């Protein structure tokens, strides 16, 4: 396809946007490739789900695709066998009548727990049902777009999508035990929480200040729960006057402190204590998003 001459990157974005506005419902194909006076070739594409456009160097995607293709190649016979097996299982699952009805014909896919561009490998893969795959992809875009200090992975216990702190992420450790947040991919509000978390990453990292382990997890949980609370939801008004110590009317239970902490609305999940060393082993209950 021919490259359209423009003077600046901004001019390329404006030209593509004008075509998009004048041709609703059509793709940018044929109007997304531009060239600058110095010969730099550009590709204009959608930046995010809002539809905003950005201009990137034309060879950026080609290099990324080549890198991914190389990383996808199995390095051993065992890895190749595992890769074929999980892809076959995904196809079999997708072809079942129940799956076809439940997901309106959309397939489950075999995907890397951590995307290849972020350091994933063929050794850690899982089968994602359509809602999980869609949520994971959207979360990866949000993390990448905000340059947030998280790695998007799969929780080895629940199978949910887990955001793990980048500086402590360990490919060889169970993801559920690493400092992070696991999201219920079937919850309509979960992606909004991901967006809020990655957008406020700077504040979180400042408060973290080198904390690790349980202390880091507590700080992260608090940021997940925080949502400009005003004492109107799950709380008894401002400055706390209820049982268990309501503070600032948040109504969000913090298991680390045994009372309520600043915040507002939150989401809860059903859990079972599977720690054999805990006095509550085997007990069922509910916990807010973000706890472990």
C-alpha cells in the first residue's frame, strides 16, 4: 500500500482522524500509512478502546511480530509436545455444545500466562475461556498504556487474572503467593478497578517505598479498595461511630487490621482458607478483592 506524504506525525494523525470521521464504520486500511519528509514511515492505529489514534514507526509492529514468532518457537521436544497438547485441549473444549452455547460460538484459547512481550514462555500456559482472555488482554493494554509497574499473569489457584508487582515477579514461584491482586474476570466492575489501580500506580509506589512481602501486600490491598469513600456505602457516616471501628465511613473490611479503613465501594469474593498452618484452615468466607 502507498504511504501518504505528511510533514509531521501530528498531521498523519489528523489526516487519519478526518478519514475516520468521514467514513464511520470503516477501518483505516488504505489511510493509515504515512511518510515524513525525512523518509520515516508511520502507521496510524487506535491507541485504546476510546478510539484515539497514535502514530508509530511502521517497522515497530513488524519487529514485535518477528520477536513474538521467534519466542513462540518450541526449544525442546518436550516443550513442543506440551504446546500441542494444550492447544488441542483448547480446541476440544471449544467444540463442545455446552461451550458453544455458553459463549455464543467464541473459542477458548491456549495462551501464555504472561505474554511473550513481557517475558512469558511456552512453559507457562493455560486455557482461557473467552471472558478471561478478553479481560486479560484489556488488563495488559491498560498496564502497558500507563507504564504501570505490574506484570499481568494467571493466578495458579483461582485461574483469575493477577496483577503482580513487576519488581518482585518470579516466573518460578506460584503466582498466588506473589505480591499482587487477583481479579474476578466475570465481575463487571473488575476492569474498572484495574484501570484505577494502574492510573494511580505512582502514588502506590511512593507509599510502597521498598516494602516487600506482607507489608507490600497490605499497601496494595488498601489502594485496590480505595475509591473516594464518603461514608455512604457500607459505612455508618463520617469519622466512624459503629462497631469494629468504622473510620471515615468507608465500610471496607481490612483483614490485616481487623477493622475498617479509608475507601468506599469494593467487591468481595468467596474464599476457602487452604493454609494448613492456619487455625482457620478449611473455613469458608468472603474477602475483598486484592487479598491473598
